[in-house]
């Protein structure tokens, strides 16, 4: 009898200890649906590095309010059908409330699903104008193509007195948006577009287009090629064409700026600066000489948007659902990270700088605001 009572007492004591022990915080799992293979894999890898570095940094400091963060990276090959499959896989099987996405076409393909299933999507870099109204659950942490193009064109015409332009654009959603925006803004301010030439995504032979553009002798050439890994070939082929006009571009053109043939070129840059120690740590971890705009922006979106909203929801003791993420993001509205930015609707408003390549480096020569 004593043994039975003793055993019962032990069980009760163990139960009380279990009840008294603090609950272990559950992990927060999100998804990164990004190209890891295919023609855009180089950019997709940089996007992944930005997300992963931010997550590692968060987890090294104990996670978000004690919740460790996990990221499921799903390869969409920059294809809309693969993006839809990845979205359904991550939401239906893994129950993720937040997806970090990349590239316009895949993001637009997933947008209706985000609306239907109430999953927050964060887009740190794609800039197609269609992203502005694609879904109430899609938030763009960078201005769209039209915003950068307006600032660029205003500077070219009013400050540099450029009157004629040729356009080389990628035949994709953001490439076509950029062409249309540049043409509309340039002609509105009295300029003339002398030619518009498309190139295929991933194409590395720009010679026919370069020869045609050179023969038209425009004041500037607006380059809107989204696949940044082909820009070194563009630069090399331009160097083989003496007297080629100055190239101008937006953030998409950044990978070309600083290459041997880019001296004197102009481009817009979304303002944002990483803390010096963070930038150096990223360089050291990935063996980089420079931190690309993609790494910077995906780090920023993960660390300074997703994590901030998640912490706020946890503090408010609200479930980490996509619906709550969206509502809380809209409530917070203004974020501090690599720059201060405010969401107007679902797209962030940020300062835009005018840069020129001087002695191999981008130098700020001006700035502008949308609507000036």
C-alpha cells in the first residue's frame, strides 16, 4: 500500500513540475519563394543570402521574443507555374503565414492566392507597376518602376538637358513597364524617343541592338534589363562600340555600374545604407567584395519589416496569422531600417538618389522625389 501511495505521489510531483515549467516558444516558420536555378539563379541566390543573414542574426540574439525563426526556401525557377506550386506547398503543408518573394512575374502569379488564403507576401525588390494593385496582401518595400523612372527622366531633361533617347528593355513585365514609363515621362517633358528595342530574358548577345542604337546617335540610352547577370556581357559589347552614348538606368542597372565600360553612366538608386558592421559581416560570411542591392533589400525586409511586425504581434498576444500580419503592418506603417520608409497603400515611399559612375564608383550627384 505504501508503495502505491509513494508511486502516486511521485506521479503527482512530476505532473506539477511539468505544469510549472515554462512553455517552450514555438518556432516561427516563413517561406522564401525565390529562383535558385534557371537564368535568374544568380540574383535569387543573393536574395536568399539577404534573408538568411537576417534570420541568422535574429536567431543568434534569441529569435523574435524567444521564438526562433525558420525559413523554407522554395525554388520557383522564376516561373509562374512553379511559383504557384511552391505557394500552395508552403501554405497548405507548412502553414506559413508570410512569404518573401522575388521577381515580378512569379509574384503576380501568386498574388491572387495570397488574397484568397490570407497570406502576407513581402516583395523586397521586384518593381513592376502591376505589383501596386495585385493583392491587398502583397507589400512592396521598394518604390515601383514608375517612381524611379520619373525621378531619372526629370533629372536627365531638366538638369542635363538631354533631348533624345533610345531604349533597350527586357521583354518582361518590369522591362515593358520601364519602357512605357520612360517613354511617357520623357516625351511629356519635351524629349524624343528615337528607338525602342527589346531583348530576351537571359540573352547575352546585345550586339545587334547596340549597333542599331549607335547608328541613331541618341543623347542617352535607357537600359532596363532586369536580369542583372547578363549586364557584364552588355558592358563588354558596348566597349567594342566606340562613341556609344551614355547609358542611364534605374536600380536594375546597378550590377553594370562600376564595370569597365560604365564610366560616366547615370542611374537611380533607392536610398538605403546598411550599418557598417552588418555590411562587413555579410561580406565576410559570403566572401564578397560588395554587398549587392538584392542582399541589402532582402536583409532589410526580413529584419526590419517581418521581424518588427512579428514582435509587435507577439507583444499584443495575437496569433501569427497572415491576416494579423497584414493588419499590424498597416498599423505600424512607418519602419526604420536601412532607411526610413512609410507604406502608402501597399508600397513603400523612399528617397531616390541620382548616381553617376566616376572612377569606377557610383557617386551621388542629385536626388529627387516623385511628383516634382
